[in-house]
């Protein structure tokens, strides 16, 4: 997982509430266990018509928003089923941070496990950022300082300090386990000495 420290991008506004994981990545695209290749089907029913043609009335089909790394959206983002394909598809599309007033709990935690920074701020601050996004100018996210910079303003945000450390150091669940490799090896060695029958073939 790539370390996350700072991020600068023109943000894409998606002013919708209760965006569920089936809207993010529809069920027909869940046949793969690969994390790549899902971005093309992100928000499939919003981005494409019944014939598979790109819709001109959806923000992620417009320049420069289709290259955004930051998504600004509404409350309860990521609700519905707990499919990990949802953050996979967002990441594969290019998003590294999602900013919303609130998130579904499982989706929120899955974002951290996949290197995406979900930021929770107030409805008023979301409105201000969304209006700023119309100017098609970059905003910056400073994870270490826990703030969003735009124009001559800043918005502070809260984050669990352990999750923050994992993002900054690029640690997913596997990497966290490997940090304990020495302790695990010592435990296995002691176990083989005290209970060798466990390891008999």
C-alpha cells in the first residue's frame, strides 16, 4: 500500500446522499478478486447508458473531474452491502480521498485498509468545498496536519491516530502483521520446543 502524506487535486463534486456500494460498483462486476480493472465500472449506472455509451450529464465524465483524486459527496456514503470492491473501484479510478459528512462504518474502515483517506467534515464545510470545486482549482489535503487547504482557507478534520499512522506509513493488515515477524518466529520456536507433537506430520 502506498504511503499517504499529502494530496493535491481538483476535487470532483458528487452531491448525493446515501450512495450505496451497489451504486459505487454494481453486483455484476464483483466476479473478480483482483483490485485492478474495476475503475472503468465505477458508478456504472450513472456514467453509462443502457447501450454502454458515456452519459454527458454525469460529473465524472467531464474534464477535469474525470481525473480527480478527491471526491466530495453527501452523507452516509458507502452504505449497503459490505463489498470491499467498492473502495477497490474508487482507488482504481484514481480517488485517494473521499470527503463526506458521514460514512457507513464498514466502508469507512475498508477505505483505510486500501489506502484511501475518508474525511468527515460538517455539511456546511462540504457545501463550501463543493462550491469551490466549481472553480476547477486544486485543493490540498495535509494528513500529518489533518487539514484541507483551498484558496486562502483551511478546514481541520479529525482522524483516529492509529489509522493515520497506517496511511502515512503505507501499512495494510498484512504489513502490520509482518511488523511482528520476529515475535511470531520466537513464539513458533518456543511452541515447537514445548509442544513438538503439534508440528508432527
